[in-house]
């Protein structure tokens, strides 16, 4: 029986704990499966290696640096570079391109080249091969530019001659100096690439198998807990009688068949009984009146069933008689009814709930106000 001063005992929260306790093997099993899957994925997770290349440029302002960097980045991503690297790696250009990521390092003349491989060693090797292919393509372009300048100068020298040997010698010398100056300027602005930090297997980025095992276990456990709460057999609704008694240790629960026997043992013998239900149709509540009446009639007491609150109140004006008539009020559940019965020492409150139908929070709304002579009758 409940104490008049019972505080809110939060059966809803404890019902969740009870469900997890009963169905603990579901989250445990899924946590194990998640850990295994995480370990498998972690063991086969791809590795990514990165190399840094520096762009040759004499630019000394932000726009110039950015332009040189972006031009070199575009050149590095050409088919010529990917084809050369793919040939050395015995891979396809498309496959290598799908595993490669190029990026400009902010506020610098650096370019990062990252290639993903099946292992740290394979990733580092592929990255270095690609970086060297980019450097080779850059060097080939610069060499072609220098050769073009030399060829243009040679054509000018061969195209015309001065009759004066000294003047001709001076002309050739001037053209040679101009060629040297042009080649030096071309080299300075060549955007030639240099590998400043090659990729190494030790520096490869790879998702830790241990981390994936932990994440898989946590994720599997959470999914399992959700499944246990959803399909654990109760989902926030009242279940077996023994379970309800564990969740509400200060509230009396009894099956419908025991109502008559329990009422006959009440001391002092009740003069009034209020029969109600937690969000149940009136017809269901009315079915509980039968066992109540049978219990008192077996003791030789007259039973008066009413739905009239005034008639129930009038019964309180008659003198108490342990063998006298009993007034049974059939009514809906409300806070006023619960409090009124709790103040009446000669009244008993029977609250009908249905197993698998009545939700915990519906009963919790009144649980803290139940008096000592309140019984929760479980139907079904």
C-alpha cells in the first residue's frame, strides 16, 4: 500500500532500466558485432601519404604568389603527369587520379600531393612516384622553354651578318648576353617544382583499427539499446505483475481474481469503495464492480453501486457499521478523487490498469498521491 507522502518515484525512467536489464543481451550482441566490423574495417582501411612540393617563383606579393601557386597546381594535375606516374605504378590514369588529392598550401609556394594506397608503404611509394613525375614534367617544360630561347637566338645570329668583323662580334656578344638574361629570367619565373618533403610510411595517415573497434562497439551498443527499448516487449507499457511490483515498490498491485479476497481482509472493514481506471472505457471499469460486490456479499453485507457522487457523499453521513451496507462508486480517475479517498479512513480506492495497454506515465501522474488503502488492479 502506498504512503500518503509518497514522492514521484519516476517509474518511467526505471522502466527503461528494467527493459535494458531484461534484454541486456541485445545491446551486448550488437556491441560485439560492431566491434568486429570496426576491427575488420580498421584492418583494411586505406592509408594516405602526403608529399610537399615547392614552386619556384620570384613573386613577392600575395597576388603573385597565389598566381604562381595556382598555375603550378594546374600543371601538376594534367594528364601528362598522371600518365607518367600511372605507367611507373602499373596503374590506370583514372584509378590513380581517383586516389590522388592535390591542394595548395595557404600563404606559401607549396603544393601538397596526397595519394591513397592499400598500405602505408604503398601509399608512400605512390605519392613519391607522383611527385617525381610532377617534377619531371615541370623540368621538361622549363628545358623546352630554355631550348626555345636558344633556338630563337641562334636563328637571329645565323639570319644576318655584319660586314665589319668587330661589329659582328659585338652583335653576337650582345645577343648572347640577351639570351643569358632571358634564360635567367625564365628560370626565375619558371614555376619549377622541387620535392621538399617526400612521403614516408611513418607519416601516413590511417584510421586506427583500435579506434574503429571502440566506435563500432559503442555504435552497436547504442543501436542494440534502442532495439531493446523498442521491441523489448513493453515499450513503456505495463507488463507482468512481478515487474510492476519492482517498478512501484510502494504501491499495491493485485490481479482481478484477488480483489474480493483482499477487500474481505481490510481492517477496519471499508464502508465505501471507489472503482476507477487509468484511461479505460467505462465498460471496463464496470466489469471490476462485479468482483467487488461478490466479495462483500460473501460476507453478508449489502452492496449499493452508484455513479452518483452525491449518493457516495451521503454514505459518509451514516454511522460506521462493519456489517452494514457498502457503497461502491464507479467513476473516472482524477486527482480530486484520489485525494478525497486518501482522506477517508473508511474508503478503499481500486484503480484498474491493463497489462500491455496502460502506459507508465499515465499511472505516474497519480502515484505520488495514492493513500494507504489504494490498490492497482491489473487486468489481463
